[in-house]
C-alpha cells in the first residue's frame, strides 16, 4: 500500500462482528482490532475506522430483528452506542488510529 503512495487505510467495521448480544461487545473482535491497530504502528500507515453498520441483510444479528417494534429503536441505538464505545476504548491507546465509527 505504501508503494502505491497510500498512508491511510480505511477499515469498515461491521456491527454484527462487534456485538454478540445487545448488551455485550465481542471481546475476540475487539482483540483482533487491537492487533490490527498495533500492526500499523511500525508501517507508517494510519487507520481510518468507520462503519459499525450492517452492510448485508444476512449479517443483521438475529436478536436485532426479533426486538418488538416498540423497543426496536431504543435497543438498537443502545447496542450501537455500546459497540461504538467499545471500539473507541480499544483504539484509545493506539497512536496510529485516526478515526472511529
């Protein structure tokens, strides 16, 4: 990537990969993200983390679709906020991350 003149790599994080339940971020996914961030530290590349969305219908977590209509929006917002906070905590100590969802 550097040979092509790139210095930023955009990574689209997918919501279903970071939230196992409405309340619990997936710790294994957060560890993989931390590894990715660490890998860029010695390369001179920066990460632009974006997304935390469901890009494909098949990737929407089953629990998200099963929420009753009245609770759907508040719980979806709450779980999205949890995922965002977890990603931001993971990247907080990493010098070369330049953005988050």
